[in-house]
């Protein structure tokens, strides 16, 4: 299972939100590039980079941070936040991201995202399935769409997508454990998909349980910043 630390960028700083609420934010480091370097030095190979400023602005804002991380580390970066147009997508790839996550746009404008899958390939375009209960959340998690999680996944599998970052909004940043049952159900229901669990990962035991359930990857955010998972704890997975 891929281990993928997360860096969320707000005002150029490394922050974490609780349940996606911008009013409940904690700043952990003013230098996100140094944070990324620590991850790389620990042997981690992947990074989930979320431009929260970009998500609110509707266009990428923290491209300079992405460029610096790509230049100074060997991390394979999956970038998301504010990527609403093909021009923005190409900006992010040019800045050094290997993968781009389409979230709200994949719900609002599936034709565009499916065209991106055709042009750039499923190894480049990931699908961000941010969910609460049965439905997909959009617009920086502020709004609930009418689309169910299962229908979202099914539709993009048919369009050639294969990697889904599934974030349980109700658990993200709360350090209460991930939605094990939901993830295990998804793995069984859609055996052709690669599921990356996000939201609530708190302990090494959580990671072991997700790996046992067949998850392709797991994103770790607040647990690393609060110390409930230490970087040396990840060696067994790397």
C-alpha cells in the first residue's frame, strides 16, 4: 500500500483543517517545502498537495510552492485545488506535479474531466471522491451534490479512470480513525479501481487495517503533524 503524506496549503503555509472547516484550521509549519523535504528524507516517495487557497479562488494559487517541492525533492506529487481549466491543469503539471486530482469539477463538468482522462491518461488524472454519508461533496466540501459515491466511481471507471482519492469529509482532520467499512465495501464492489483512503488515519494500526482491506494507498495528514504517527513508524510500509 502506498503511503502518501499530505500538505494542505493556506496562505502559503502548511495547515490542517478539521472536517474541512476553514474556520477550524491549525498552522503547523510556515515552510511547506521543508516539511516535504522531511518526508522525502524519511524514505516517503509520494505527496498529496492540496492548494486550499486555490480551491477557494477557483484557480491554482500556490504554484511556487509546488515548483520548489518538485525542484528540491524526489517526491511524486499529486496536486489538487483550484484546477478548473485545462490551462490550469497544464500549469500544475508544468510546475512539477506528476498527478492531478479533479474533485468538484469532476462532478460539475464530467465531460471536461473525461476528456482530460483521454488526453492525459488515467495515470495522470486522479478522481477526488470527497464524500459524506452516501453523497459526493463539492466546492471545498461546502455543498452536497446529488451524486452518490457509487455512481461517481462507476461513471469514471467506465470513462477509463482508475485511481480514486476517497475522503470522508466527516472524519478528515479529527484523528478518530478512517471509514474502514466503507473502504472495504468499495474495494469489493469495484475491484478494477485503485482506492486511496483519506480522512481520519490516526495510528499505524489504521494503516495496517487499510492495507489488509486492499486499499491501494492511504493519505496521512494530521496524524503526522500531531505525532500520533511518527515518520519512522512508516518504514515497514515503504
